[in-house]
C-alpha cells in the first residue's frame, strides 16, 4: 500500500534533455597522461581521441549512482523543509522548436540573425 505520509504528494524532477546529461562532473582528462585536456578544444596534444570526462566514482555506473543519490538526498531535504502546500492543478507545457532558421532577436525585438543547423565540435567527440 501507499504510506499515508505521502498521500497527496506530487514530485517533479525537472531536467534537461536527458541525452545531454552526464555524471562526469570532475572535468576532462587525457587518458594517456592523466593531465587536464585542452579546455578550449577538448583535446590532448591536438587530438580529441584521448580526452574523456570523469565522474566522482570509479566508473560511469558508480558515478551515475552517486549523482542520483545526491539528487534524491536534496529532494528529501526540500520535501522535509516544505511549509506551504501547493494548490491548484498540475499542468505542463512541451514544445518542439525547429531551431535552424529561427530568428534571433535583441532586447528591443530587432532581428539580429538566424540560427543554423547544429554542428558537433571537439567536446562532443571527446564525450565530455
């Protein structure tokens, strides 16, 4: 059954596109030397093949578990500290946006450019 303490409780874990989330929060390092990767280009000696990010655990699975545990701990802290009930309906908004061709506006509403198709740079190839 459901614990009566949690009756009426709704939780939301808002997040970015989960394909872009990584537990690798300790920075990018060269696998061959252990030195930090070139920050601007995510490379080691001019090449991206040896540059990889690392997390707080011994491997990506342990790092993911550590990050998830941190999120769960913070969620519990926020739940325990909550004093004002949220009332009203639960709702959401989701929109797909075709980015190429989207007009870029300045603060006054003037068009200052348009977006192009996405490109993958060195940091993508380095998995950082």
